C-alpha cells in the first residue's frame, strides 16, 4: 500500500504540471501513450494465444482513434468505429483458418478499442471545453484522492467485502471512503479554481466521479478475473499495470464530460 502511495506521489505532480503548462495537444499525446500500453496489457490478458499482428492492429486502430478525438469532429469518430468493425470482419474472414474463434476474436479486439482509447479519450474532450484544463486536473485529483481514501480506510478498517468474487480486497468501508475523498477534493477545487460552480453541481460531480471511478475499477478487476490473471502488468511499481492505474478513469471521464456538456455549469 505504501509503495503504491509513494509511486503515485512521485508520478502525479510532474504529470499535472506538464498538463497545466504544456501545449494543448500534450494531453492527447499522453492519452495516446496510455492507450498503447493499456491496449497491450488488455490484449495480452485476453488473447494469450493471439498473434502479434492482431495486437499491433488493435493498438494502431486505438491510437488513430485517440488522434481523432483531438483533431476530428465527433461525426468522424462514429464513422471510424463503424469502419473498424467492417475492417475486423473482413480481415478475419479472409485470413482466419478457424471460423469458430471469429466471434470471440472480433469481440475482444473491438472491446479493447472501445474500453480503453474510446473511453479514455473523453479526457481529451474535457480538455477542449471552456476551463477544461481545470476540470481535467479536478478529475485526476478526485480519482487519486478518492482511491487513496478507499485504499487507506479499506486497509485499516475494512471488514465487509464489497464484491469478493470480482475483487476480494475491496471493502464496503473503502467504497464509501472514496466518496468522502472525492467530495473533499471537488469542493477544494471549487473554492480555489472554479468559484462559479454551484454547490449542488459540485456535489453531483464528486459523487459521480467516485461512483463511476469505482465501477471502472471493478470492471477491470472483472476482466482480470475472467482472464485468470492477478495483475494487468508490471510497469508501475505498486500499481502493477497501467490498466490497474487507469481503470477508474474509463467510466469517470465520460461521466464528467457529458455532465459538463449537457448541464449549465460551463
């Protein structure tokens, strides 16, 4: 636990400074790099017997999708996803020798593209909104503090398992502690950087990020259990794999983007 917290405290401040002071496209580059590693871990878990070409193809399509989120209109993203599905069907139809595996192979490759670069690239969309940089930093801080509260409280006082079949170490106490940490972070950001945000909206944002962040965490744990692996990778000390660190953003980032987009906060 302490190794994980130390690693996060070393990595997160430089990333936050780079996002805040760097050019607008730096965040898109960071999302693309995260998607590359995340897709590699995902395909390694879910296609242990898969060919290198499948993994490289899925990763390449994911990177293109990340670029579209930064530079292309939203209509192009939907066209691209339809084109990806067509390409996958045609590619497997003319290259596979075993037709019985096609549904699962196509599903896994497409799920990886949707689950990682598509969901994660909503961070890029948040950054393009008015005052987007502050909302991106709010998202990063809220997820990190919420997860830290969940980890500490769950480790010290957790007695009731949240979902032992999916994630045996998560507790109900840690689950609710995440909401406390998230709300404290959101209201701190509101006071310091976003004073015009209403208290009710800040409350909803904090609750939503905490809830969807933990659902993202559970979803990645479910994938690992299904793949019969303990960790998604071993790149980050204490966090094990990149997916193990990004999972909370997969659902929290779309939630925050669409909440900001379709309410009158901005």
